[in-house]
């Protein structure tokens, strides 16, 4: 009987569903705390309030997360001249 039930229940899917539910619950409370902080602070516009709530789950960068600029292959401003051409 127990083996038949194990065949019917997909435990990996059940575990992933529980994991998603826990992450959703955590995000809900993080956003709710941000709403309470924004609502009890100084008066702000709705757009500011929405941005605070939308960014509540983000964490600030640390020193170890520094972005390296030395090996950038993408040209962000194609109209800008390279450093070598400035010297000439």
C-alpha cells in the first residue's frame, strides 16, 4: 500500500512547490515591511512608494561584488573616441 502511494506522489515536485511557497511568503513579508516603513515615514508620492516596495528585496552591493571595468568588450557610447585618440 505504501509503495503504491509513493508511486502516485511526486516528492520532488512536492518539495519544489513547498520551496516556491516559502520563497513567496518571504517576499510577501519583505514587501509588507517596506510598505509599512514607507507609509509611516514622511509623505511621498505614489510612484516613490511603489519604487520602495518594488525594490524591497534588493540588497546593496558589497566590496567583493565590485564590477571590473578593465575588460569591458561592449562600447556603451559609440560616438565617444577612445583614450588613444585623445592624446593625438
